[in-house]
């Protein structure tokens, strides 16, 4: 009788373990909940003229911006945020795009001791699957297309 009870208990535990699950795995970035692309009509890489970025840091909050950011792409938007350090070593400007609804361009300029400025930034929308990241390769600035999931964790 003792062996029968032990066998039934093992069978019951096996059934419970087979039906139990520890976690539900959400949809991956390649899964069924794929967001639409915002920059589908733009190339994977766009070169930027670094001198064209300097005027963006002089804009005031609420001011409209229209400028050719790269060949074949004109940025139109509104400055929504600005910040800088007291020594003006770091400056950041955030522009909400009006020609790419939902997209926000964030650019930071860092002044080095020799007076040169290094730029970094991203243009993305949390409602879309693609984004651009600013890269500096050998002194040439460029926007490179990335998957949003590679840049941020939602």
C-alpha cells in the first residue's frame, strides 16, 4: 500500500510539473509585435556636416528648426529642451520632428580641451522599430540606421 501511495504521489507531482510554467516569454524584436519603420525611405547611412549642427545649439526652446541635416534629408521640428554645463563643456538640444511624426532628435556636443567639439546623438521614436545613431568615424559624422531594440530596452 505504501508503494502505491508513493507512486500516485510521484504521478501527481509529475502532472503538476508538466502543467506549470515559470515565465511567459514576451514577443521578441523579431516577433509578432513588430512596430512599423519610420525611416524606411531613408538610406542606412547619411553623412552629416558637423558645421551644420552648431546653429542648433543657439536655438531657444519653442523655436522652429528647418535645416538639411544630411544629403536628401531635411530636419523640420521644434526645440523642446536644451541644457548645458556652467562651463559650456557639454551642450544638449532635443528637437521634436514635425516631418517625421513621433521622432525626437537628441544631439550632445562635448567641447574638448583643445576647443574642438565632439557630437553624439540619436533620432528615434518609441512607436517605431527603426532609429538613427550618430557615429564619428575618422572625423566624419554620420547617422547610421539601427533597430530600436539595439539602442534601448523597453
